[in-house]
C-alpha cells in the first residue's frame, strides 16, 4: 500500500472498502462550493471503477479522518481520453494518465495537499510507463490552475465538458 507522511497528514491508497466514505466526503465538501459548476461530481460507479480497473484513488488523513482524496485515471483507448485532442498519437493513448478529481476539506486547505497529490500521481504514472499527463479544471478555479502550472502542465484547450460545464485542459509530456 502506498503511504506518505508529512507533519500530521498521512496519505495512502484507498480500496473498495473506502468507496462509501469517499462518496459521503465528496458530497459534503462539494455542497459548500460557491458554484456547482466548479466540480464535476462522480458517482459510486465512477469511484468503483477508479479504485481498481481504471485508476488509483488516494486519501489524506488527519488524526484518522479523511480530509482529502485524489484520483489518478488511466483512460487507455476509451473515447473519453482527451489526449487525442492535444495530439497524442493513437498508439500512445494507453500511456496517458489523467489527474482527475482532487477534493480537499476546508480544514485541510493550506497544507499543500494538491501539490503533494500531483507529485504522487506523476510518480505513479511514470512507474506505469505513462508518457503524458492531463487534467481538466474550471476556468475560475485559480488555486487548481496555479497548482497544475506549478507541476509543469500547460493549457492546451478550453471547451464545455461534463454536461456543458466549461473546462480548461492542461497537459504535459513526461
């Protein structure tokens, strides 16, 4: 099991037994965002498929409580793989990783969790032989944009996604 510790925050890979906790956490934190357009919320099926088959999910814990989670996805040849839109050849689509959702509880913000999650997910993508990373973000989500840019990703395009919600797509070659 993947584990990192820093100060009082412990990060570990989550499993199927954590789906309910992650779903409840996501619903709770997202309910307090200033706009529902800022986050495209996944359902239980999304979490289940990203726990094992299509990705990895990591949780950050303070004093045993889940305070953040992040998703690393491996879309392969699926039509949802946006890498085609920024020029990744068809034969390399299986070597693409997606920095999917990161949700951080208000009490845990300011601890650099997004950056720690970026570092962890990029390392895991490299270990799996991935050549590309990409992520989508709402144009008004400035903290996430700053973190993506700090991690070396650059803006590739902007268009509506996830039921018409406007998104930037950031990407980089590893």
